[in-house]
C-alpha cells in the first residue's frame, strides 16, 4: 500500500489541477471556438520564427522564411468564418465588439490579410529591411485586433 499512495496522490493532484484552469469546455457541436483557437495558435507558431529573424535573433534563411510567410498566408483567412453569430460563448476570449462592430472587425481582418500578403511579397524579394518592416506590420495588426476585439484571458 505505501508504494501505491504516491501514484494515487499524483493522479488526484493532476485531476484537481486540471479542473483549476477555470475555463469552460467548448460544448458547441461544431466547436468554432476550439477550431479558431487552433488556427490562431498555428499562426503564432508560424509567425514567431519570422519575428525572430526580424529582430536578428535567428539567422535569415530565404527559402525557409518564404515558406513560413506562405504558410501564414494560407492560415490568414481561416479563423474568420469561425466567428459565427452562435460562437460568442465561453470559453471564447472574443469581445462582444466582434459582433456588435462587425464592420470594424472585418476591416481588421482585411488589414491583417493585406499585411500578410505584403510580407509574402517582401519575402519573395529577400530585402531584409523590407522584410523586417513587413513582419512588424503583421505583428502590429495582430496587436491592434487583440486590443479591440479580444478579452484578456486569465493566463495572459
């Protein structure tokens, strides 16, 4: 019995901690919140290495950078259709303004996709100064949209 106690204790502790994240599960049958979060996480994973190049914390590899820019371009349009009228429920971090200021939200989407397109063009030209500016523009677009349309999460 003494050897089973630590294992049981660790299992119970893990279960307790899992319930402490305070976030409701996505119970919608189509799970649009979960799906759009997954796309946004893919965007972040794709953009981060380009940001490292732009800040000179990672070596610039033209082929790799262009591939990342093209991957981001493919992702750039994917989350927006998932902001359906029935997707404003926990665990979303979207503010009500996504729906009440839909024209502004759509403008933010177009700004973002336009800046991603400009990043792809810059990456095709291999001009590092232009690439750095384009990465910064994409990141600023993300920040502006978050500032206007995303609630702070408990872990932010």
